[in-house]
C-alpha cells in the first residue's frame, strides 16, 4: 500500500507503541479508522485518519477502514461511498482491509449468547423511562433492575426470541451485568442489544436486533487484531467497558488510547448539526465550500496535501483546544503558492479606455505561469485599447498612501504598460464612476522601465475587454460569526451563522488563458487570492471560480 508520509513527530501514542514493540507485546502495528456512515467526513476526521494511517505506515504496519454501521436508522450507502472517495482523495489506501461492523453481526450475536451463558448479560424489560430512573446519577448509585436476576436459561431463551422477531421494537434489551453502583455510568449494566426493525444498508432485513456501539466497536477491533485502538477523548469513560467486554468474552484485547479531538474556530464538527445545516438548506449540501467537510474543502480548492500538512502541524495531544481556522488556511496558501499557476482576473470590473492606443489593434505579452517555477511554462496575455481593472484599484479622491489609480495618477499594469488616468466618466444620474480614460506610455510595455523614467509604485491587474472570459466567482468567508459556536450556551447555533459567508460575483472576468480551465484546478489570481474551478456549478462556457483563500490572512486583522 503506498501512503503519503505523515510526519507526526514524537508523541505520546508513539511512545506507547515503541514500548509495546520493545517489550515484544506486539510485533507489528495494526490501527483502524472507524467512521460511522451517518454523514460525510470532516476536517476532524482528517486528523484521526492522519494519526491512524500515519502511525501504521511509520511502523510499516497497516490501517484498516472499518465502517461502524450499527445504527441502520441513520446510516446510508451514500455516506459509505463518500467516505471512501474522501479517504482516497486525502491520499490513503486501505488495500483489501475494508471491513464493516455488520460483517461481524453473527459473531457479535454469538458473543452475546456467550455472555448470557456466563451469567454476565441479561434481558431487561424496563422501559426507557424506568431504565433512566434505575440508572442513578453521577452522585447517586443506580438500582438493580428487577429483571437482573433472571436465570441463564430464561435469558438465553428471551435473547433467541428477540433475534427471532417475537418482540416489539424497544420492548426489551440485552444488558451487560456489571455493577449498578459503579461510579462510571457506562458500567451500570449498559445495553448491548436493542430490538429495531430497520433495513440495514448492507444486511437488509436479516436482523431485527442490533448491537450497540460499545458492544460492536471493541469486539470488531478484537476480531481484526487491532493492536492500538485510537479514538478521541470522549471515549475515555468508555474504556473500562471496552476492557470489561474483552475480558468477559476472553477474546484478543486491543489497547484503547484516546487523543484530543480537533476543533476549529468559526465552524462546527458535530455530524448531527452539519446534517441539519444541509437539511435546512443553510448550505447547498455536504460539499458546500463553506462546510468543514473534506468534500467541501476539496470543492473550495483546498489541496489534500495542505490538509495533511495541517494535521501534522497540530500534532497529537491529550488536551482539547480550538485551533484557529487561519492555521489551516496558512497551510492551504503555502501549498497553493507553490503549485498554483498565476493568472489575472478582475472581480468588479471598471472599464479603462487607453485613448492614445490605436483602435482595433491588439498585442500580446508572453509571461511566466509561475514566477519561481519555469517548468510551469508561459502564457500569453492580450492587450488592447479597452481594458478592465478592478473597481477597488481606483479612488477618485485617494489618500496619500494609495498607490493605485486616481485622477492624474500613474500606475503600472502588471506585465503591461504604465498608464495615467486623465479623465473620470460618471453616470450622470447616480454619479457612479463608469469609465476611466487613460493614456499609456509606449516605452513601458512588458514591464520595461526606460532610463530616466520615474518608477511608479503601484502595479495593478487587468484584462483586455475584448479577450476576457466572463466567469462567476464565489467569495467565501467564515461559516459562523463567532469563534466557538459549539460552546455557545444561550443562542441556537443557527443564529450564529455568518450571514455574509457567501458573496456571488456575476460580472467577473478572467484572462483568456483560463477559458478551458479544468474543474478542480487552482490558480492564483494576482493580488486577489487563490481560486479553484468549481467542479459542480461550472458549465462549458461559464466557469465558476471559488475563492479558496485570500493571499494574506485578512480575517485575523479585521476581527480584532
Ligand atoms: P458522531 O457525532 O456521529 O459520533 P463522530 O465525529 O464521532 O460522530 P465517527 O464517524 O464515529 O464520527 O468518527 C470516526 C473517527 O473519527 C472516530 O475514531 C472519531 O473519534 C474520530 N473523530 C471524529 N471527530 C473528530 C475530531 N473532531 N477530531 C479528531 N478525531 C475525530
Ligand atoms: Mg462517533
């Protein structure tokens, strides 16, 4: 299996693995990435993926992909397919090691009978409200269920009849018989199996009882001979149950190790909430470029390599924190800076007429696609009498430090001529500036500065009106307007959505070399940022460009 190299550096998990290899407890390392197919993968999953696959490849071991598909009500084939697509896109390969908890349903059921036979599980008829009441609280012990003393024969008979479909959904459960007074609530006779008539994406209607997560996860780890079962901190309290079940069943016992979840500013990671955003149409889908999902980030133009670098940088630790979105965007910038060809595009066009340039004439400048990478080759940019510049690059009454265009001022057109603004034409009714009439200095073409001529400070981007390609541009901002929406107690998280997270520009123009740009490809629009051709909304003749990131972190500044 070829895997990208993940440089996680020394960390506490590696220390544990090193010890296990040195002591001979393990000869090789087997990890797994265990998504529940109830949603699309997000950047938090990327962290888990990089840790699990990265660790396995560091030790020349292997990492399994296992779908934790024990809840048919929420799980769908669409999610299974999307998870595999995203994993491959991130660069990871699980070879033949694709598993599903549902592959083990028969074995897991056998384990349930084994526990019953050992007197370690019983069928309980309490209803959910009673179950809650008997469970106790963090400060009070629970009470034994009146069904806890059922004998082994009766339990076995009832469990078999549960499986055979003799009882109504929710009328009975199988519970582990541990300790109703245990300080850890997870050990107070947790539910192992429930009755649920739901069609499973893989096993169809073969089962009407399904194992609970805690009874499927560790047992699947065990069956696959996972050496180190890596999960996030919220499972720390489940570890005693994980251990209890492996011991009670006398099966191979992997070691569960917990690490901190990834949280990012101005977004959320809960799949339940992400699904709500999709269903309630706050976003266009799981792959909306504002979503923290891998499919959204891919569509936005974040390279897989940038996400892997981000996962390396945040490292593996044990304390929960919220990482600044800017850190991820920096990784995206760094990667795109080296791989994205340069181009010129104008987002909010303002017409410029070069009055002393011959009518009907055009010329071409040949310029590099990347200033530092000659291997990317060259492109040609047409120049003519009518151009467009970005509206932001002109001010009628500019302050002193504004080095772009203003009445009577000079500016360099990137790769082109120096021009001077001689006249400002306005809409007589609205007063809006509609055109600049400029003159060019013929001696300065292609970036040339004749001897003795004063240098101009400002360089702006432009396109030739007759040659430019009209495109649509999506500008994205943070999905939420507060740093940590998940921590907000008072307001519903929907109220924290950033109303300006998407701006659609319909007048934008790009240089003609981009006319056949391929969906998914990325460019640096000079001075504006990195833009990627949208893979879904682009049509032949009408490309849509998504802004992946700006050139600099403008958000950190504007939010302080
Ligand atoms: P759910 O809300 O459905 O429980 P989940 O985010 O735990 O969702 P899973 O599909 O169970 O989703 O996650 C698969 C693996 O990814 C698990 O091992 C989980 O610990 C890990 N994971 C999920 N979210 C994060 C995160 N934010 N940071 C790091 N790892 C994560
Ligand atoms: Mg989970």
